[in-house]
């Protein structure tokens, strides 16, 4: 996750139940929210979760015991090892090497370098009882943060893959022993903390295709769950780089050149000029990472890098399109070229009542601490939002530190009882959810219906936004 | 003329014989200047003028006596009257009304409102001996300056038309009496001091077509003549207005609007950004005469007005074209439209040795004061330069004031002996030149050959510039 | 009022009961709002108004009958006459001449040109029973709007002074007849539609000093009243002009000048650059009404004119101060001077439950149409907000047109039954409120206590804001 | 030298004899140039050089033979070794280590790290006959260029110190043998190709104090000498960095920050806005080497780096001062701080007829090739110009390559006959000049008088400029 917890806290001070923050969004969402309420009333996910967690199920309990064996037997040590060998995004070669060895040893078929990403992988396993059952997906991240004192695992991504493997190994055993058909797929996703967003690239490359459910765990300071609906932590985002290319010349004959930096500065200023032409809910911030090489040469290359944020993706696209025009107009004005690189997208994701409530109920039952009963703002189970629109899933968030994300203190909790015990609960919750999804066809059906309905409602919401903005978006 | 005499003096401090001020211009002009030198050596205009003015010619002397009668009898009073009834550019209705009455009374056919300009006119007269001789053209201006104390004739345009009429009436008498075939055309040209440039509009409309020679007088503090060649007083100029048109909206919902002022300001700033992309000899200055109507409404209209100057017209067009791109790019960036109005053009004109030397010689012979023997920078006989490229002609500049152009002191000299005596010399010089051109076929042939050769050399010079700038002008 | 009714309607779609729109404002106001609620519970203004209007009072009923006589007898004709002789802000000489004649004829002492404003006046009358009673104040406006088809009374200010005079004359008769001590003061306030804000100037000059209550009527499309509290229609506003002064020079020697337009454009752009440094609730819009005189002269003077709006006055002052620095910095950068003129201020005003509910109840009782039962956003009874902080008062808003403010259709309603009958109700409501305030000491006391308490709470609210913003406002 | 030879060639196409390029400079220099002409007529340096080189002098010839022995015996190999171990500016540790070892071995006292520069050194030697004679100074550079294929000695600085040492060793022997009192000082000056300018720093630290003459050699494609006077290759230069420092904040609460990048961009744009306020002979070019770290954080630091060039140092200071105001004004406008770092200065230097003609005559006599007889634009013998104003000296430029400076082809010539033979001539010329200066008191006197007179004339020239610019420089 890309935001400091202090800021997160300040944002949570806003009404937490509503993902829609602008009047336009609320208007577009109003009929949709009514239908979500009706859907959730039908599904009654809290009661459903209550029933599922409370029931006696010897197989499940044995499964969770095996998760614990795998965790304490090896995975906790693997988590510590990755924690002590931090590697930043897209450079996680040690982690990937180790994790894929473990998975291959357990009988998984592993593809590395998927979707063109060097440190992305998929590990697949088919039940000896045959593949004709659900495909259970688990997501594992492993990139570290860059800090002034070197790289560090201040977001506890070191634990995520060992947690997933502990759950996967126990499920493997259960499916083998009980001859339950189906598949397990473990997705190794690099670079969560940096652009470009790996999961969006993997999603577009079809890597997640075939998964019927996805689970992911993440470090946090409180045990929470989202409310059913759609939303995103910190606005929908486009990350875009604008590269201007001119013609160099010596300063003393500058008229033979075409100044790419002037175009970059003109564009950067144009974005400021456009601010009142956009709704005030926009948050757009840029830098100039490349601004010329030597003062006595006309710069032939310059780059502006922007994070464009808006509460919804429809108006975000409108802003993005006007910024494209501003970049092209600036290039035309200065007689240079511009190349526009859309580096990353972060979007509203979908939270399902069925899965979020179930994860929350299991977490509480298994001893998670610092439980917040109030449901949180809905958001997908992965940061880009895109995967959660296609595949039902849940993010497991069990309190694993007393210290804010992205701190050295949270890093320390990786290696002590506070972190270790929370990671074990994460692994058990992942295993339990996948077990219920695998073995309970009616529950599986409910989850799938909820997801399908929610996705359709999301489309209606977007259509509503498009109609609301139509007038002001016209050229 | 559009420049204060103080500034003019400072410019004249630069080498006065060379019209070409930049190295590129000089390089492009070098072979052409050699040929101009050869041409002038062949023509030997100073000696030619010497011979023409020194020879005895009773008809000419009688003609000049008649000019004096017309001037002192009526034209001087008409000059004073216009001087006391100043009217600014394109509003010279009293002056035109009076002048055309005088000309009609003298038997001229007068067309008013020519070339779509309300206060422009042409007065034509054909000799009773038939029209099959040269057409003698005279130019008359009559617009006043705007000043803080009201309009005033600080550039002495009040005298110009009476001067031309005095010469024309005397020639009319001569041609009638001596049965000399030919025509006289007197061109009333409004608004010399303000845009749009009337003579360029009249030239494009074909108004001057058919004239074989054109003469014009102008107030000055020194009696001078130009060197043969091409040039312009104060750089070639494009006067261009850029009108941006957006969409209004109340301040509190500014996102429904498109801000034309932001586009105008962006463009104005873009011109500054481009300055080092142009050779430093450029002089480009703008204002924002329309910058929005009310601060609580998004401006839907804004205008930037530029004077673009460069020593030569080829690079000037290059700058103009890049400014067009800057305006279009700024409009694209802000989501507004732009309309680009080319309001005026001022260009290198052609000075002929034959006519300039003859005018200078007559002026000296007739008693002009404050004579400057050094030839001046070449320039056309009218401010746009365009007419002088097509039709041979000369501007008569006899010292008519001790005070700078555009001053109240020069205005005062309109009405005293200083001005009156100079205007009379102007009229005589105009008459004498037209007489020689009319009656001396060999001289006429020499003038026409010089003009044709010079125009061809000018084309070669422009081609040379185009080639010299080719690299840096390519997109 | 300065906003189109369409926009107003869109703004009213936001929660109408809360004046505080930002989270910071709401936080600062929270304890204050609790106390306002407690105050209003104690005062119970709705019930109080119910009792006052419902009670039998022969004197009051006779008073209202006299108001009607004055209106139909003469004031309606005066309203029509002013309506047919529209004069824009600060040029209302015919209106002031006529109104002051009427008031003088009725025994008022009239001072014109008060507070240095040519068309402002105060008319005062002391009861023959002595001045030792309350001073009843009435406000009258009379400026017209400028339109593309000429000036027009599209905001119905023509009726305001006749309405006030009808009420004043009836009160005069009552106080004389019944020997009730006290005073009447009628304030003629010019230029409501244009800057500078006349009432703020008059307030600062002490013109309103001594008034115990103030009433004003205004045209509207619905009969409404405000909720008790403080607020403003369309954010707190500073209207500021930034005049840059440089040094002129001819374009061809521009280095001898200092370009005031460049400084103005730099400042205008700097405001855009600062937008993300201010909270997004700010609304800041500017124009460049003076941007240079001629393109061939370096502009030595340029002006930028801004409307700076923010929901509260504390952060507004912060923005204003940063803009002052931006203007000074731009002037320093370009080597020119800047003069900053604070032309106008519009601020949160105070609405009192006692007076607003009473006005609303009388309006309904007297037949006002298109009644909106929902209380509206609080705001002062005059557009600057400043007077309402010092003196209790109420704005009477009886539906007087079916067409939006500032339209030609609303102008037409000035002269027909729709307008005439509403204006009569306005006059009666003003008279009735002043009558109750004059004759009911307990009610008067309640009004005064409510105002005093509210003003103290407003100071606490402002102190709360100051503390909330302290960190981000520090340099 | 900091300019490509292609550009240099294009500049040399301008009149080569005049250092003064602007009209103002020429006006200020006019009386001074007359006096320089008179001075040179008195000195008659060409004839003087003719006599000195042509005379028979066995000691000198033996000296030159010893130079050749040292060069071929060891210094050529040292030049090759440094050529094969290129080190960029201020990182020349291998070179300095080797050179100082050689000098210490020869009996020089060596101080390293002088003037606070790690790779600067001074090597001093006093004659056994006593120090009471002239101090002969030699300058040696050793920094390489950075290129796309790694560092390389494309400007042949590898040879400069070995050349100087060969001359110094021969002189050492001569002074010892012949008991000539005096001193030798060899200055190791780092980083000629990069800022900050080492020689200016060393000069300000007093390192060169005491030297009576300074010689330096440099690679070139032609054998030339400068005309007596003052000037600089490519305008006077200030190299200045403007560092803006704000306050960081997350993008989503940007109003808590102060944006240093906006200030940097505002300043960069302000420089463009000021261009027409400066004479067109200015050449000012900048880059933004630091423009923010991450797009989701308000940049708290940004830097703009400028090369400010003008033909003379007086107007250059005026531009620099206005840019300082522009930077401070931009910082004030954005609420941030700015730190202005003057990193480098390059100024008019002094060329002496006596020394330049003598060096040229010796070079020709000793077999230098590609001789250009036309004297070149005057300039100091070192790139900052400052040292040459205080100490007489000469730059020896013997054609040492057929390929332009800063090319890989010139690098190759370091190691072949073309380069080797030229370097040997360089060493002999340096030795011969220092020999004449040491042994010929009359010549020494002439040199010193010429330098003193020239320095005084330079002061008068600067005073003339100051007076010429006074009006336009006033605030």
C-alpha cells in the first residue's frame, strides 16, 4: 500500500462507509447503492460468516493445524530470511529464486518472468483427483522499500509469500488425501511499491485467467474488513510520464536547437493553468526528473512525471485527456516532440460482503487483535483494483504491528512474536476461506453471484458518471 | 513614419550605408550588393541628376513657377486648414471631403472608398492630348496623430495632399497647353500612423496598378536621400492579433468553462520561451488588450497583439510561423479556439539611385536647408515597402521643421515660414521629377531599367536568405 | 445579490442547513453549533414568531393598513418610475434626488454624499414624543444592472426604497399619533451590484451607528428564511486589484524599459502555481483588465483583478497574504513596482432566529406565495456581512417574480401584479417587525440577547479556525 | 577550452581583430583602443620578436637541446601514460601523484591540495644562485573529458604538464650550471573542463602570487597567436546555481507543503520574461538538474543552473543582479527559500604583444606547422581571464592535431608523431620565452610595462562601460 498510515488515518476521519466522496459520484451511485443494500440484505454476509465459522468441521480444523505446522516448521524462517534480504521492486531476484525453489520442491509447476516481468511468477498445482474443481488463487508479494538507511521490509511484504505457501501446502495435502479435484495457483507479484503496477500488467497479459478466487494478506495495525461495494484507498490514479524531445545546439547558437525543457516547463505550467477547469476534487502533482544535461547546451530531452488522481475513473480520464492535449500543445508551441507514457493505473476495486465478512470472522475466531468492528471503505483486495473487478477475492488484514506502515518499527515486528503470530493467523484465514470456497458449492455460488451482481452495478455506476459529466467533458 | 526621431538618430548611428544588419543578411546580400554597385556605376545617378537639374529648360521653370502660384494661392491655406482640423487614421472625413472637392473642381474623376477603405480615394485625369503617355502618380496622406491633448498634425500629413495637388495642377496645365499625352493619378491614402496599413491593402486591391511612377513628400528635420538598394527604416514587421475564444462559466463552477485568458497568457509566455530559439536580431513585443470582462466569470475571450520585427522578411516569416504554432498549441492545451489575424505588414522597399539623386539635387537647387550629403539607408518611398517593389518612385524629404517628428513643436511649424517654404519646395521637386519622367524618354527608360534590375536582385537576395536559413527553419 | 438563481439553486442542493462546508470549518464550528442549538432551543423563535403574529393587535393592523395606503397611493408609482429610469451603481442620481425629496417632504432630515459616496444618503426622523426609544433602521438600494440592451432593474432594486418608505411613513404616523418615543433612520445604499461594496464603506465610516435594528427587502423567486447562525451565500470574498508599474520604452530599445505586463502575467501565472498550496475549497479567479497600450511600446502599466473566495475568512486572509507575496515577488523579479488595492470584502453575516422566523411568519400570514418551509443557509441581511455582525436585522424575501434574478423577465414583473403585491407584503412585513421591536420590550430584549450571544460565538468560531490552520499558515 | 572547434570556426568568421562585439563596447573601447595601438607602435612586438629569435645565443640553443632530451627521454612517455589513464576534472589523482613524484625527484618542493582543491598543486624550486631573480611560472593541466565511451584526453591535457616539466628541468640545469639566480614555479591546475573554475579559486587564494610570468601550452589545430588587447573566446560568463528549498507534504495534503519546484519553474520562466529587458547580445541558458523526487510528494528542493554570458563584464553583472532579484522574487512568491551559488566566472583576459609575438616567432622557427599569420582575437592565456590581468603571460599554441578539439581523433594524435613533435615544440617555446625573460632585463622590462599599461587601459575601458550603461542599469 502506497500511503503513510498517518495520512490514512486522516482520510479515515472522513465518513468511512461511503466510497463516493463527490456530489456527482454520490448522485451517480445513489440508485446503485440502493441495489447494493438490497443485494447485501439478500446475501446477509455477516450471518453467513457467523454460521460458517461457528460450525464444526474436523477437516477444516485439521487443515488449519497443518497450516500451523508449515508456518512454524519452515515458512516463518523463510519470512525472516526474506525480511533480512530486502530487495526493491522488480529486483527481487533472491526472493523469487528461493520461493520458486520451495514451490517446485512441493510439486508446483512454476513459470517465471511471466507478463514480461523478470521477477513475476506463477506456480500451479493440479489435484491428483483431477483439475475439474475450482482454481484457488493466492497472491504473494516480496518487494522491499527503499529508505535512507538502505532497503527494508517496512511494509512486511517478506511474510506474504510464506503465508500463502503455508496455506497452499496444507490445502495441497488435504486435496490429495481427500481426493478433492481442483487446482491451486500461487501468483508471485513483484514491485507493489513502485510503478509500473505489476498486477495490472499481469492482468492485461491474462496471467490471472482461470482463478476462481484470489486471497492476499497484508500487514496492518488493526484487524478490519471492508464494506461491500467499490472504492479505492486514495482516489483513482493515472501515473503518466511526458517525455519531450527537441534538438540540441550550443548555447551560443541556440536558434539552431529546439528546447525540450521549455516545452516541459510550459506543460508543467499549463497543468497549473488548467486547475480551475477541473473539479476541485482532483489531486494532480508532478515533478521534472529530467531537466537538461548541461547549461551551455540547449536541452534536447526533458521529462515531466505526474500522479493524476480523482475520486472516480470517468472524470479522471477527462483530466488525463486534457493533460494529453496540454502536453501536445506545449510540444507544438516549442517545435518539439512529446511521447506520453501511461505507466500505471490504480482503480476502484470491488469488496464482497461474503468474503470480507468471512475473513473477518475467521480472523477474530483465530485470535486476531485490535479488532475494529466498524466496516471500512470498500476497496479491491489488490492495489490496482482491476483484478478484483474480474475475480472474487479478499485481502486478509490481521493486526501485525503496533507501528505505522513504512516504518522501521514495523520492520522490527517482522521478526518478533507480534508479527509471527499475526502472519500465522493470516495463513490460517487464507486456508479456511479457500477451504470453504472449495468444499461448499452453495457458498461458492453465493460469492460468485455477489461478485457478478456487484460488477454489473459498477458498470451502471460508471455509466451514470459518464452521463453526469457529459456536458462539462465535451470539447 | 512610425518612429521617434530620437530613436531614429540612434539607429542612424549604425553604419548608414548598409541596409543589411545581420551577418546572414550580409552574406546573402554580398553578391547582390556587388551587382547593385555595378548597376549604379553604369547608371551613375549622381552625375545624371547633376545634368538634369543643371540644364536649361524653360518649360520646366515655368512649371515650377505655376506650382508656386498654386501653393501660395490656395494650397498653403488648405494645408493650414487640414492642420487645424486634425482627424485620426481612417476617420479623415473632413480632409477627404475637402480634397476630393478640390480635385473634382479641377477636372479629376474621383473614386472614394476604394479598396474597401472609407477614407481612401483615387483622383484620375487624362490629358486632352490622349492617355497614351506615362501615368504620373502622387501620394497624399492626411491622418493626424492622437495625443494626450487631442489629435494633432505632429507628422505634418496635413501638407502632403496640398503639396501633391499643387504639383498636379501645374502638370495638368502644362500637359494641356503643350498637348502632351499621359495621365495623372493622385492617391489619397488614409491611416499612415495606425494599423492596418492602408497602402498594402490598396496595393493588394490593385489600386496603384497602371502608375508608371509614384512620388510622395514627408516632413523631416533634415534634407536627405537614400542610397540605391533595398531596406526599411525599422526592420520588417508583421502586426498580428491572436484572439482566443473559450467558454464562459461562473467562477464558482469554473470547470464548466474553458478559460481564454489562460490560453492568451500561456501564448504570451510561450513567445518569451521561444526567444532563444530565434536569432537575437528579432524584436518581438506584445500586449494583452483584452484580458477578460469580470473576475467572477471565466473569460471566454482574450486577445494578444504583437509587433514581430526582423531585419529580413524570410526569417520574419519563420518566426511568425513558430508563433502561429505557439498560439495554436496554447489553444489546444487550454481547450479553446484561436483566431489569428494578420493585421499589417511592413517590408523592405526599393530605393532607386536615379530618382533619389534627382529629388535630392532638385531640393538642393531649390533652396532646401539642413542638407545631409551622406546617403541614407535605402528604403521604399512608402512605409509598407510593398508598392515600391512594383512601381518606381521616390519620397521627397525636405527639412520642414527643427523639431522631431510626432512633437507639438513640429505641429507648430506647419503654420509658419519654416514649414510653408519647405512644403513649396516639396511640391516643386515632385513636379520637376514627374516632368523629367514625362518628357525625357531616355531618363524614363533608365529609371525603369534600374527598378526592374533592382527588383530582380531583391528576389535573388530573398532566395539567398531562404537558402541560408534552410537548416534552422526546418521543423 | 450577486449570483444567478440557477447557480444558487445548484448550491442549495448542498446540505442547506450547514453554513460550514469544509471539514476544518465544521470542526471549528462543532462546539459553537452545539451552543447555537442550545441558544435557539432557549429562544424557541418559531413558537415566539407564531405567538407574535397570531395575537390580536389593533394598532399593528391599523399600521399595516396605512402601509398599504402609502404603497398604493404613491410608493408603487415611485417604484415603477425608478424601474423605468434605471441607473447603474454609484450613478443613481435621479433615484437619490427623487427619494430624498420624498423623505424631506415627509419631515426627514437627509444627509447626502455620506461616507464619501456621492449617491449614498441617510434620512433621519425623531418622534415628537422624544428620541429616547429604539432607532428603527431601514435599508434601501436603487442601483440597476448593466445589460447588453442597456441598464435594467433585473434585480428589482427599484422597489426597495419605496417599500422602506411606505413602512417608514406608516410608523411615523403611528409614533406621532400614539406618542411613542424613538427614531427612524432610512439608509440609502448605492451600488449593491458593483464594487466597491458601499455598505462596508458606510459601516466603516460609522453611518449605521445608533441603529438598533435594520430591515431590508429583496426580490426573490421563493419566500424563504434563513436558519439562525452565520454564513454567506457564496463564500467569503476579497476583491483585490494588483496594479504593476514599470518604465516605458520603444520596442526597438526595450532594454531601457521595465515591463509591467510581464510582471502582471507572471503574477497571474503564480496564482495558478500556488493553487495546490491552498485547500481545494478556495475559488480564485482573475482577469487582466489592463494589459498594455501599444505593441511597439514596453507596457509601463498593467493590472490584474481577482475575486478571492474561501468558505471562511481566516483561511481567506491566508490566501490573500500569499497572493500579496506573489504580487510583490513578481514585481521584484521584473524590476517594477506593484500597488495592491483591496477593493471589496464580503463576509459571513449573522442570521437571527427571532427576526428571521418573525419575518417568515408575517410573510406567510400576509399572503406570500411559493413558501419554502425548509430553513435556508444562514447569512447576513446585507451582502457584505459586516453590518449584520454589529446590528441585529433581517432581510425580507417574499416571492416577487417567477423568473430568475438578473433577468429581463424579472424586470417585467416589477410593473405587474406579481411584483406589486409582493412589494406591498415586503413593506408590511418590515413595518410589522419594526412595530414589534419598538413596542414589545421583552421581544426586543430577546433579539438583542440572541445577537450578542451569536456574535460572541462567531468570535469563538473564528478563534477555532485560527488554531486549526495555524500549522499550515506558518511561513 | 570549452568550445567545439566547429563553433569556434564560426565565431572566428566574425571580424577576428576586434574583441569588442557590441556598439556599446566599441564606444567604450574606442579611446582605449587608440592607446593600445599607440602602445603597440612603441613596443613594436613583431620586430622585437624577430630580433630575439633571430639572434645567435649558444646558451639558449643548448637549453633547447636539453628540453628535447628530457622530452624524448621521459616526458613523452609520461604524456602517453597520462593519456592512457584519463581522469575527469577534480579526480586526477593518478596524474597528480605521478607528476608530483617526478617533480619532487627533481628537487622541487611540492604543496598539494592547495586552495582547498584536492588535485591542485604547486612545485617550487629556487636557484642555487639564490632566489633574487624572476620567478618563472609554468601552468600544467591534466583533466580528461567525459565521453559516451568513457573518459578520454580529447583536449590533450595529458601533454601539458610533461611539456612544462621538460622546459622546467632544462631551465633548472641552466640556472644551476650558469649560477643564474631566480625561481621556478610549476602550477598544477585541475578541472579545466568543468566548474568550478580552478584557476579562479587558486588566484583568489593567492596561489599565483609571486610569479613574474606564466606560460601554458594547449592543443590546437592551427599555430596562431593573439593580437595585443583584452578579450575572451566566448563572452564573459557567470555560472550560477539557484537552489530553491520548500516544505514537503504528501500530494493528498499538498497545502501543508511549499513547492520548491514551482518556484524553480517560475524563476526559469522569469528569465525568459526578462530577455527583452536585456540587450540582445546576452546569451543565457539554463537547465533544471533537480526537479523533485517523487510525483506524490510536494518537492521541497529544486535547482536551476545557468550559464550567463555577455560580451562585457559590466552588463553581465547587471543581468546577474536582475536574475538574483528574479530568483528571490520567485521564492517570495511561492513561500520558499532560495540559495544562490556563484559557481564560476570567466572574464576578459589580457594578451600581450611582446609575449604572443615571441611565442609565435619561436614556434615558427622551431618548425610549427599550419601557421595562421593573421593575429587572432585577444584573450588571456588561461580560461578564467582573471590571472592574466595580474601576471604577464602567454599561451603557447602549436598545431598538434588535424582534428577538432574534444574529438576521439585528437585523442589518437596524442600518441603519434603529429602530437609528439608538436608537444616538443611547445616545451621548447616555453623554455625559450622563460629564458629570454630571465636573461634579458630590457625585454623583461618591456613585457612588464606593456602589461601594466594594458591593465590600466582595461580599467578605463570598464569605467567607460559603467558610464555607458548607467541609465539602463538604474533600478
